[in-house]
């Protein structure tokens, strides 16, 4: 196995930082050799079969082309929970874990049965995590992509929770027009917020592999999705309902002003762990 470890590290040395190579190496050995990370040091003299070596080489070639390892293995972890992912959905980010944590923290001791809508659910990472940790909640997950909703449904099943999926386009009229939908105590979301002018700064693993529909907002109206969510929130939030959204740090104050004009109150711009303006919480 030492030979394989050396091969992986040399092959990826010019493309990834050392700490990421270390993590990728552990992940590859875990998946290919069925060796949990905690046991790998005990099996450092293990000899890989020819099939295992070929599989490692295939994975390394894909990594050399910047393909995200989460897509290669078809899974990731979010808030300590396993999630299936595919190129149809964004790979869940640590920052979004902070958003889920804030909602859980706000409701855990106060109301363990909120009615929640996750807009732009993708893999369902927010919706499923909230359903797991707010076990009495009713969670709805909305996305324009039926393929994404299929992934979200599988993740709900995998984690033994129930979510109600809604296929709808946030930009198409009142996307919550269905009269059978309840009022929501929480509307949460991580809508597209990268502007096209920021596109050149994205790393190849994001730009070349993750779904652009879930990434980009128009330069001419970068808060378009937030405005549509806010407008529907005025109709579909309960009297004291809360809006939680992940934002582009460049537009935090712009979004806050828009929410104020639309009648929201107690508007709070929240910084992420790196100190960037990353979330907004507002009350109807």
C-alpha cells in the first residue's frame, strides 16, 4: 500500500495542496480497499490487487482533470450526515452547514415542529439535515430540476426522514401558487449567487463540473433570486415566519435593503467562520 500512497501523492503533487492530497489518499484507499481511515496505518504493508491498482489509477486520472472526488465516488458528508451527490447537484459546502446549524439552533429549544421550505434544495442537504435534527418538523424541498429532486428523495430515504418535494421555477410567477401548500415557519435557501463577472475566478473543479444553473446569477440583477424568494415569502410565511438565505458577500447590504423595502424586519447579516458576510436572517 505504501507504493500506492506514493503514486497518488506524486501524481497529484502539482495540482492539490499537501493536506488535500492526504485527505484524497485516505478517501481513495477507504473506497477502493474497503479500509476505514482509522485502520489504514495498520495495513500499510497490504498489497493491492491488480484490479484495485487499476481502479486507483482511474480515480487519479479523473482527479488530475479536476473532477471533484465527491462526484467520482457519488457521495459526500454534510453536517455529519451521508449524502449522495451527482453532477446534477452542487456539492454541499461547509458554509451551508453553518446555515443549517443556525436554523437548528434557533428552533431546537423553541419549536421542534416548524413547517420548513428549502428553496433550491439540490441534493437536499439543508432539507434533510433539518428533518433529521428537527424531528417533528414538516419539510418541503423545492427545485427546478427533477433530477436534483430525485437525488434529494434518495438522500431523505438514506437518512430515514420524509421530505415533500416540489418541482418549480423560482423565476416563474408565484412559484408557491399551489393552494395545497401550507404556510411556512421557515423559508431557507442557497440560491444561485455567483455573478458571471466572477466566473473567471472559479476553480476548474467548480466551473467545469458543477451545474451552472445552480451557481450563476445575472450580472444585471445579481439579487434576482433573493427578490423572488422574498416576494413569495411575504405570501407564504406565517405571521412571524423567518427567512434564512446564504448570500454572496458582495451583496449582503443590497439584499438587506431589498428585504427592508419589502416589509421584512429584524434583518440580520451573519458572518461565516471565515468572517465573510454569508447569511441573512429576516422576519416577516
